[in-house]
């Protein structure tokens, strides 16, 4: 059904090395999120004279039943920055390219082909022109093709991609991932970081290096020969967007009944915080169908994973996370319906560098080195991960070997660093705050950290004020000014493409973290730019080892404490056949359900 952990990691190591050496790589994010509940269609009776001994049951459309513990933050391709949003965007919209789930190679999607200039600075992309823009009516259940003001049918064109990319570069769009793609496109940074976002000169926008020559031809100009650019082309941030729908509805253009899409599914229902439904797009070109047989995705929002797991046990959802308290019993009872998913997401505790006491580098080093990663993974995570002492995980081009760079757990070093900060044995240490994700699993993580800091630093748990918020709330809170922001928070990063630049470059470069960690620029950022712009794979590998050491070595800056890379167990019913995506959103359109084995469910 799914690849084993080591097959996937081995494939990624090989493919990322090959692709990066050739000037490209592959795209990013997490394991299938458990989403939930139940659906059933009434059986149809056959005429009495034809009735067999067993009644034939009509289950209706092939339906995936899932649960989620959160609402979808957004369906806007340029605004997606979290796993939940990105997986829906993947299925509602086509992107320039995609990636092969078996080989991790970049493959055509809306782009049928591309050529790269000899100097690596110009990509000329051929766009297929038979993908319709569609609108779905949730009341009539009709999906119709969009037409322009003259009644002509609208198809995806290079102009729609030009609009989407320039929209991502616009600081007024508010896209987090703009900072990820901006360095790779001529002029994008000039617009994104313009001193007055409300008055960006038109000539700067026009100078962005993306041009639709005609409906089928898109030219993208790079400021340097970015070895990883091809691997960025499947990203949702540079997907085509419907300018007319955005102009008509503003922020509400993504709501059910308003949204205009071009992907394999359409949005049939979205009751915020309660429920959502996706249906197959009947107007999608046949060769882009995807091979999966699931016609309907039904997802209900539930309070927590424990509730979702109960639904799984009852056969009401296809996939579920497994609560920590249930894991041992689950593994014993359902070994054939358990998968271990390596999503390459690295989790950490971040520090606000501009807020005391974490404005002191010795405090940051102390709190990182006092955390026992191996014991945490073994006990709290119950083996669902690997300890991390630097940022980029195995399988990412340029990532150092997992045990070669960084301090990791070193209680003696931690105690010495806290003393250097002026707080020997935590004497005189101020009250601080730690913000975590909602849920018991994160609370277990936080309580383990408190116990470590108490044992290894002498900091009483009473010194640390704990708060938990939903993921979207946490993201918003950590962007606040120092007075309102927490001192520390839990967070993680899943890969968008298989290159170390997506880690230290897209997350830790000083231009990208000003809203959260708020690092000041220094010589490490110069090294990040040097590694990003180098076309020599060997030089890039050496530079990334140097950068990771500068962040997480004994003399490192420690913007956060890297803790573990997630390899989570997941309950998956045997009637679902799918391959999880390591990059971007899961490709639901490739998934299959054995309807004969799937039980009838009530919606």
C-alpha cells in the first residue's frame, strides 16, 4: 500500500542528489492528515422477480471519510502556509509542475515542457491550454465552465500563472511563502520588501521576471542560476489564480459557491470549523484524472485525535492518528492496519531573540542543550521519530549527517551556558512563557521539556507559563510584537522541496523570520546566500554544514532548539490504497478505495 520508511528515505537521498546536481530537485509537506467521518447511501431494492438471495447495496459515489481537528485556514494558493490548506489547494488547483510519487522527480502538470537557457537564468515554460476554469454550485451540484465577459469559455493560460506569481510577490497579499520563492525570481524581492507596500511603483511590478508571451508560453527569469528552482515549480504559491474571481469577491473568493478552481476536485461544502466536502471535477481533461477512484471527500471537524481514533475503530473513517495512550494496544491489535509515515517534518522549540531572557545567546544554548532528545523520542513519542540536533533532516540535499553537526543534549554544557548568561542554577531567572499547539500530545512534549529544564538547569516548572492554541492561532500570536508574543513556542517545518535552502534559507535567513524569531542579519546570512547561489553541489554541501554548525554548534546562535524529525504511526484501514506525499499536499486524485471491503457509512 505504501512505501516503507527506509525505501522512502533512500529514494529521497538519491533523487535529491541527482536533481540538485542537474539544477533541480523535488517539491513538499506532511503525511496524510487524519480527516474524518461517515457517509452512507441507501440500498436500492431490485425488482422482486430479479432479486437475488443477497440484496445488492448501492453505496453511491466512492467516498473517503475523514476527520480533522482544525478548520482549513485558507484555500488561496498564494496564501497557503500550513499542511491542511496545502493539501486542499493541491486537489483544487493544478500547479506548473507536479512530482512523481514513486521517483520524486518533477513531472509536467499545467506545464507540458520547459527549456532552460545555457546560463540557467531563463526558464521558458509551455502551458497546456485545455484545462478549464470551473465554478461549482453547492445547491444544484452542477459544475460549469467559467466564461469571460464576451461569453467565451475560460481555460488556464500563461497569463493566469503570471498573475498568480506577481500576486505572490505583492507585499499586500500577505503570503508567508512569498519569501520562499522571491529570491528565485528577478524583481520579486524588490516588490515584496518595498518600503511602502501601499505605494509599490508600477514599474517595479512590471519588472518582475515573469512574462506571459502568449496563452501557452510563460517565461521566468532568475537572478542567479538556482540549482533548486525546478524543484520549486510544483509549489502552490506560484500556481495560476483567477484574477476576475478575486477582484469580484475579495477575501471571500475562496468560499463555497464563489471559488473558481481548475483542479481534480471542486469545493461542494465548507461550513467553517464543522465540515467540508469535495467532489470530482467532471470537466477535468481525462488524461489529468490521476488514476484514483475516490469521487467524494467528506471531512468533519472533531475536538481531538482521541475522538477521531474512536471513529476509526468504528470503521467510520479511513485514516486516523493514534493517541499516545492507545499506541501500544493499537500496534498489538492492528499490525496490518498500521503505517509508519516519514514526512520529514522537523519540530523544534523556537526562541524570540529580541525578548529577554532569550535575547541572550547563552540562554538559548542552555535551553536547547538541556533537552534530552533521545529519551523524548523513545518515551514521549514512543519511537515515532529520530532525534535532531540540527535543522535539515535525512533525505534533503545538503543536509549534514544526522549525528555530525550540532550540540544536541549536553546537560553540562547547558548548565555552563546558563551560568554564563548570569543565571547559575537558574537563580534570578525571570518568569517566561511557552506557547504550544493544542492537544494532549503537545502538552506531553511541553511537560517533558519543563522536567528537563528543571533537572538540568535548576529552572522550576513554575517559572514557565504554559498556554496552548490551535495551529492558526499560534501562527498569528508568534507574529505579535515582543510585549504580546511568547518567549518560546512549539513549531515544525515540513519540506517544500528537497534542498537545504528550503530549511536554513527559507526559514532562518534574517529576511524570512522577522515576524517570529526576529533574528538580526549577520555573517551566517551571507553564507546562506552564497550557498543558495552556488551551482557547485560540493561547495553547497560544505557551506550548509558550516551554516548548520553556525546555528546549532557549541558557539551557535540557536534561533530555536531542534528536537526531532517525525516518523508517525498512522491507523489506515485496509480498503484504502494510497501513497503519501513527502512534498506539497497529498494527491487525493491518485488514491483508491476497495468499495467491496469498505463498510457502509451514514453521512
